[in-house]
């Protein structure tokens, strides 16, 4: 066997090739992040052996910088392990007491790690092809977070320009209210508006839900409003609402793309009551190939949902906190999916109630139910069976 450790960077990659005896086949070398560099790496590997079963490559999970190299290695049929940077960092520190970190040292550490850690499993085709779904679900997640910030800005601006409005409607973030504020961004604008025009805007945007009475109520409140008259804030409100509407259209397009992928997948995760294609896609995308995990507890650790452990001598921590050291996207998806599953599925709902009755905080009880859920999903994905209560 030969072990190839690669330290990934934006413009170049440092490579170390070791044999079974931990000897460097070549001095550590650097390749460029392009086709010429990739060809150089493959030619050096082939000079040592052409048997792909005797080649094991490792690189850190460095986001988009490693994606092109990873794709080339998989296309060549070379077993490649994608390693958590936290794992490689701790391994490197354990090799020496000296405080030394360079790209070449990192490449050597990754190669040594491949040789000594037999639990590392190669990145599979399933994981590689789930990258598209992962990209979409993370993109949607970030867009939703951005939109939430913009909605907070709308609430802040309304509180300045027309604070009475919030008590008149169920929610500020409705199509009818956005349509009205886009046309009349402040109490002073609404107070001077023509009642018929205001009524038409509300009725059209609300699809008939709001009629003349609501228009009169809002205009009367605007005339007695304590809201400030600040044209700059009114312009900011109009622009913010426009951005929210544009972002909502983008999110809808992303979700449509995600749904089309999920509709063609054979995953049984959608048979679990309460799991929508949004959370289901996020869980599948973040986990990737379920077979690379030996058990469901490893997925919990990967999500950062497993409890931390601290014991030394007679000291044993009784109140272990969640690690939160894994994929924050997977942790978010599992935690939120669990809430819906507990609501729609009797078995999980009973389990959640049991944990709450034991005196656990709601969020702690949900985390216990999340562990039960991921074990269920893990079994279903490996067997291909639909959910059964």
C-alpha cells in the first residue's frame, strides 16, 4: 500500500507519499491547482504502483477548494478519504511536542493518519453525487437566514414609521401589508392616501380577505399615529420589502429544484410523518453515504448532537453539554425535523412527552428524540424500508 496525504489550498496542494514502512517515496512536493498539477500527481502515483487497490489518498474537508481535486481522484477510481480538519489537527499535535504547522507538515500528517487510522473510510460515489443536493440545501439555508434578517429590519422600520400597524394585523410579513407599505411606506403616506386606492391594494393583495373596513381602520390609525416622518427610513422600508420579495422568489426556485431531486430519489426518509422534502433533503445531503458510518451514534457525533464527556479521577461531569462540533446544517435539520415528527407521529410524540415528564427541558427532550430519529433514519436508509410505527 501507498498512502498519499494532500494538504489542500486555493492555488496549490502539498503532497506526501508514504509506503508501508512510513518512508517517503518522494520528497514532499507541491502541485498547482489545475490540470497540469493533477496530471503530475497521478503520474507520480502511477510510478509507484498502477494497482488502484494499493492506493489510499487523504485530504481535509476544506470546502470548495478540495472539490475539483476530489472529483478527479474519484473519476480515476482512487480510494480517497475526506477527513475532518479538527481530526487532522489533533493528530498532528499528537505526533510532536513542537509547535510546528506548515503545509508540508500537514500533508505528512495526513499520510501518516491514513496509514495508522484504520477507521477512515473512502469517500463514496454516493457522497460525491450528493454534493449538488448539499449545495442547494445550504444555499437555501443561507438565503432563508438572510431573509429573516431583512424581515427584522422591516419590523424595526415599521416601529419607527407606523408603530400602531403591528397591533392591527396578524402579521406584518403578509403580501397585503407588504403591498401597502411598498406604496405607502409610513403612517403619513397612508393618512394622505385615497381610501378607494388603499382598499384596492389591500383587497387585491389579500385576495379579498381585507375589505373597506380594514382600509378605514388602518387609515384612521395612521392619522392618529405617533410614527416619525423620515423619508430616508421610508425609502429603506420600500427597498427592504423589495429585497424580501426577490429573495422569496429565489428561495421558491431553489426549493423547486430540491423537490425535483428528492422526487427522483429512492430514499425512504420521506415516509416518516412530519419530514418535508426540505429537511429530508438537508439530512440526506449532509450525511451523504450512510454506509460510511458504522452505527447511528457516529452520525450523532458527526452532527455534534452527542453529549460531551469529562471524567478525571473521582471527578465525573454529570451535566454534559451537547458537543456542537459537527455539521451545523445537519444539526439544524435533525433538530427541526424532530419537532415536526414528534407533532405528527404518535410514537415520537409519546417519547418526547416521556422525557419532558422526567423533568428535562423541552430542548433537551427534543435532542433525545432526535437521537431516536437518526437511529430510525439510519436503519431505514441501510435497509431501504419505509417507516413503520
